[in-house]
C-alpha cells in the first residue's frame, strides 16, 4: 500500500519515526532522531542551514529518498511506476515519475520532508518504502534490503513472512534469499533482487508464461505443505477466528458487524450441511497478485511480500489471482462464473486444489464459500490494529460481495 493511502488510515509519520529510530542503529551503530514535516509546514518552520539529513517523501510513488542521490537507489520505484497499467495514462505518469525522481523537481513534487539526525551513512544509496505492516529499506548498491515491522503493529505479519519465506526457499520457490532476522523477528534482511512487476512488463505472452511459472512453483509448495482436515473442523476454526476478530475490531461500525456475523453464520451453516469430507489446506503465499510476481532482467522470476502467508484451502493463491480478489468489487459475480463453468482468469486450465479437482459444480461451490470466509478473515486481520483511523475500503467492498453471495445461495 502506498504512503498516500497509509496516511489516510493510520498515523504513518509516527509509526515511521518509531520504526526507523528503533532499527537504524542496526545498520549505523548509533542512535538517530527522525522528524517528519508536511511540505508546507516544513517551508515555514525549517530555517536555512538546519541540522539533519534531509530526505523527501513522495507519497504517490511510495518513496522516501535523498534528492540527487544515486539513480540506482530509485530502481524499485522506476520499475513499478514508470509504466501505468492503463495505456492512456502512460505518457503523463512517465513524465511525473521522471520529474519526481530528479534532484531539483523532486523537492517540489514531494508531499513531506524527513530529517534524520545524525545522518544515515551512504544515505544517497538508500530508499525507504511504506507498506501495510512493514517499512522497507532498500540499498541496491550494497545489495541490502530490510523489512521492519511498524511499531504498534502486531508482529504476526512479519513473522509469517519470515516463516513462509524459510519454507519457500526449502521447497525451491523463487524468493529473495533471507539473510538475517532481528530479535523477536521484528525485522529481516534479504538480498536485493532487481525486477519488474508482472503487470508492468507490457508483453501479454511473456506475462502468461510468467504467471504459469510462478503458480507452478506455488503449486509444488502447496503439495509439500498439504494437510488433510475435515471440512467442518476447518470451517469451525475459521468462524471462531472471524467472530473473535470482528468483536475486537474498532474500525468496523456496529451495524456492519451485525451483518457480517449473520453472513458468516449462514456461510458456515451451509458448509456444515454437507456430508463429512476431507479437505486440503496448505501454506499459501496469501497475496498472489501481479504486483508481487517480479520478473528479473534475465527473464527469471521471484515472489515477494509473504506477510499474508498462512494455512488456507489448497488452491487459494490461484483463486486470489484468478478472481482478482484484491480488488473485491465484483468478486461475487466472478465467483458465480467460477462455480458455474470453472472460469478462472489467467489460467488455461483449472489448477487442482489438493483433494478435490474443482471439476464439479458442488466442489466449486464449497470452494467459493470457504474462500469468502478466508478473505473476510484476512481483511479483518488487516484492520484489527487499534491505531487505525478507519477500515480499509477493501473490507467494506468485500462485505457487500459476501452479502450478495449469501442472498443468492
């Protein structure tokens, strides 16, 4: 999630300050003071010659950097944002990214300024990026990347990422190699890997090949972590976790909580009515979408952002990609097509889901109902933090899709 979006739903400046002040001594050996100023207030309050190393924050490019620093430091930003996924926006977006990453104009297009005192060594080579649950520090020149849990956030997401990546490496899933992790696994270090997201490569044939290669690696991973459980037991566990989170989440309105409780109960009751059956669950990537499938310059691939990794129904990652569930509006209709005719965007044939083949309508209907419970759980976990100002738009959108699905059951 870009900094521009994070600023709307959490006290991002305070979380960034705490995370950096806690972590920077790990790479510099000394304590630092970090201060955030919005651009307008910074102009009015920062005297010429003020102490502190000056960074700029472009919230729309999700980038905090030293203007005029190493051009290679901005490679992740240039790779992700220089080419819009919408064709008519590309010229304007390309021009904006160019201006926003150039020394003179970067200051004018920035939304905030960051000062770090004393300065970070080799700061011109570092890039700081925001994220849902962690802050990333990237240094291509030194081949160093760090993921740091935000202060006040549950460490579960960073710990899931570390554990998921360890297992992924063990089973030959292409991921940036983990190098170290901090005390309590509140941060991790990894190798720097250059790449461009799947949705920015501009070649449909290459994109399809890359998708199948990436999912093929995850499919092998799934088979190596597959567990057999009773469907009723899995649904009971999901329901209990959902209701517990729903009760504790402050940013969900009470009326919405009541609706969600009813829909969760209806989905679970429908699933309980089926005959006792075994069900396959496995460790999933959890956020298998184009932005997290990276294509290296040599044509190889790697998968990033494992913070949503968890045990879910086998085939979950294919459903996330094929149903475009990270953009929830329309998910109920896409699920209906999947159930009726097996349509799953991006796949020429349906991937297997462990113990069931997805070849029958009843199997796909069970899959769909379980998937909605799993998606609600992920979104509630994401919105459970007490520091949040408001729930994310995706949760509200998914709640409407679940309502539509339940009404049609």
